[in-house]
């Protein structure tokens, strides 16, 4: 895993935890900052980065991207775009 991929995974885990805590959090977490960081990190991926990861990030399929980076891509279900 590259440094950028590790940063993306860390941000995706942070996002997942923030969403799970949303119902009881006061004040609510700033998800926009996490989304902005993910977009910036996605733009830093090299041209030869895995096309699945690029696809998931471009489509904002953050759970799929997290599972992919955790080596759990087989758990991803096909989306509306017919891409797994």
C-alpha cells in the first residue's frame, strides 16, 4: 500500500467512524472536511493506481473504497453503474 493509499484508508476509516457516531454526537462532526481531504488525496493518485480504487473514489463510493483498501473487495456488491 502506498503512502497516498494509506492516507486515503485512514480518512475513509475516520469518515466511517464519524458517520457511525453521528446519531449521538453533539456537536455533529464536520464531514465536509473529510470529503474534501478524500477528493484531494484521490487527485494525488498516480496514473497507474488501481482503476477500481480510482472508480470508487470518483463515484464517491467510499465504503467500497475502504473495503478495497482493506483487502475486502470481494464483499463489495455491484452498484448502479454495474461496476463491483
